[in-house]
């Protein structure tokens, strides 16, 4: 008998906005794989960044590269349009 536990993660709009803002301004997001121990960007946990980026990757809005125990994400053209639309910026 296997007990399956489903964990739900609630991500505040403030945290999501900070992650999107960083991705749009910098053009690259880097996160080490130690999810539970570290906070990378202004007190935002690595696991929040990872889950947000995985969501964007599933919608093909970012490209993911994994190298040397770090994840690198860069926005695609579609991702840049999405982020500009999210922040209501002109195209």
C-alpha cells in the first residue's frame, strides 16, 4: 500500500511578481539545486523560483539549462512578450 501525499504550494502574487521582474530585467535566472536551504533573490526561497520557472517552461516561455548543479533559465521571445504583457509594458 502506497500513501500518496499531495503538497500544495501557495505562491503569493508579490513573490511571483518579483521573480517575473527579475527575469525580465536580467534576462537570466540562476538557481542552485539546494532548494530547501537557500534563498537566492531578496529572501525568495529557491523552491519558489524553481516551481515558478518550471511552470513557465511547461508553457514554453523560458529555456532551461542544467549545468554543475545549477539551473539557468532564459526567456524566449514568447516569454518576453508574456512578461511585458504581465507588467503592461508597451511592445
